[in-house]
């Protein structure tokens, strides 16, 4: 996993956390810094990646909330 590019790792982490929270399409309670720490990257990189996903209409972003809009495409990006 650590050898994948950041978008692939981010997509995989979103899917993993969503599954851990019951698979209802939303993950709650995580900051950008948490994602950065989990992925071994900078918070700014996480913010840019999440914004790219949002621009592609893969997710919506709220305060400590991410809703998955296109799980199929996220899985493709994550290479699941």
C-alpha cells in the first residue's frame, strides 16, 4: 500500500473507513491531519486530493464528514 500513489491510497482509506463504520456511504470523525498521518503525507496533500475527488464528484465533504458518491470509481482508483 505504501508504494501506491496518494490518490490510490486515499481512495482505499476512504473505502476502508467507510466499511469499518458500517458501509453506509459516509465516514465521520476524521480530520485531514488524521488522513495525512495515516498515509504518511502532508495535510495539504490530503486536502488537495480530497478536493480533486470532490471535483470529480466522487465524494462530498463536510465538517469531519465524507460522503461517497461514486464507490465504483473510488475502488478503481484504489485498485481494489
